[in-house]
C-alpha cells in the first residue's frame, strides 16, 4: 500500500497487513497518516449509476435496468489498491 506524507508529499510504500503500526516517512521522518480501510460500496454505486446511464442511452428504460444490474456486478468485483 502507498501512503503520501502530509509534510513533504513523498509517496511511501508500507505493508498491506500493517495493522495499527505507526510508520514514518522515508524522506522527512514525519509520521504517516493511518491507512483507511476501503469498502466496495463506492464501486457498486458508481457501477449502478454508470450502467444505468449507459443502458438508458442505448436501450431506454429496459436498458437502464439491465445496465444498472450489470454495472453493480462489475462494481462489486472491482479491486482497488489501498
């Protein structure tokens, strides 16, 4: 996982399973912010909206429903780093 130092803007690489360990910046020595656990709720919402918009543009109301379902399925499978 990569974290950016709030003091010098240096990108620091830390282990993914760090737990509650506090890390220091490699460049300036300032403490890095604690990593925030991400959830897939945002990806699902973006998939829902994007799929519905694309489906509505192509197939009307029925296309919007089908696009929304497919968009949620794609958003649920989205993987993010960090």
